[in-house]
């Protein structure tokens, strides 16, 4: 019996891996992307996504930042190691400067906040150059926004580990969970 490791087969055409633990959102976005010509495979967690990628390397990946048991940033890092040419976008309802920077450093090409349309995702996946016309923020962020970004930075640094993040922040674990369940703080 041949014991050599299998190399994932490359894919012809626009093959996209969509990773989001929100089944309804994933289904709707997946169908919208398929109507636009993409071959979409969906996964609800890190393990399923890696399994799909090992079977067939995606050309594109759309990854939710906050998965059930881990951070989407970990998946970005592992997919980048498996397939350096995969174009990845982080999609989340918990956008922050810290996680945006981390996502880009790990190999994502763009970062979108929910709600995002299929057209937004496609534009992000095919974005080839930086924009020079992005206006600067007119006002500095509020203290609540700075706190929210700091919490998300600590969470990213601990790979989504709530207990470790709470210890670093000096908070009770439940306090951190309550703060994370709130929507992102506006400016």
C-alpha cells in the first residue's frame, strides 16, 4: 500500500471556500456567489474547512473571524501555509483595526464587516491594489471604541481563548463574554 501523503489537487475555475458558523448566512451568501459563477464549498468550523482544503485547494476563501471554537485568523494562517496563492477575505460583524491588521499580516487580502453582499465579497477578492482615495476619519475614536479594539486585539493574540484574554485584561470571563456579545462600538 502506498503511504505517500496526498497533495491536494489544484482546481480549475473560480473555486471558493466559505467558512462561517452561521448556517443561514453561509447558505444565502453561498447561493449568491454560485449565481455569480463560483463553485462554492461551505464549512461551519475550522476542522471542516481544513478537510475541504486538503481535498481541494481553494482559489478563494471567505472566512468569518469569529468561529465557534477558534478564531478565523488561525484558519487564514493555516490556509496560507497550505496554499500561498489562495485569495482570502475575512468577513465579520466584529471589525476592529487590530484584527484587520492581524488578518492582513497573516495573509488575508481584505477585511469586510457584515452585512456584506456577494458583490462586496467579489470586489474584495479581486482587489489588486490599495486605494489612495480613502478619506481619513474626521474624529478620533471614542474611548469605548478604543477599549473594544483593545479587547479584540487581546482576543486575537490569544487565538480566541476567552479565559486567557480575560486574565490578560484583568476581567472576569463572563464580563468579557458579555462585552463580546455586544455589537461593535461606533466611533
